């Protein structure tokens, strides 16, 4: 009688790097922190931009975000969001500078959702 054979598991293929792949060390440079939106207002000269004042615990910043078609100012005030804090300031439109970037996800239908912590946490908390 022959002994039963145990199937050999096939090796899991490694992900193939793409032309947009970055090295881990590059990603590690991105500093993500939780911020609380303390003020939000639409920018009148833009169809998409909202001007947000955010509290990062130890400082306040202005962030411009293309979320006007998806959120009202009232929906945003008090909301906690995840922010890239070490992004260089950028003049998005004339006279309007953004000092960071919020994270958001969108699907194929165009629905946009801001990335937020699942529970309230102190403003300025580091995202790891």
C-alpha cells in the first residue's frame, strides 16, 4: 500500500512592482496625523475647493481640499480627519495656500469619503 501524499502548497507569488511603486523609505517620510476641523467654508471662486482650519493639537493650519461637491461646511466642523502634515505649502489658486492634505477615498461612481479615525482621539495623534 502506498502512503498518502500531502499536496505541496504552491508558492505565493510576490507582488510585481509597478512603475508607480515607491520604496518603503520614501513612504516612511510621509507624516500622517489626526486633525479636528474647527472651521470650514467654501471658496467662492472655486467649484470644488473648501477652506478648512484644522487643529493639530499643537498648531492650527489652513488646508484647501476639493471636497465642496461632497460635503457642506456644517458636515465638516468638528469632524476628525487624517492629514499629511509634512507636505510643502502650495498655492492652489491665486492667494489661497494649502498647508497640508487630507486623505479621502473615492469609488468608480465618484462618491468621495474623508478618511477618519474610527473613534475620537486627541488632535495631533500620529497615524502609524
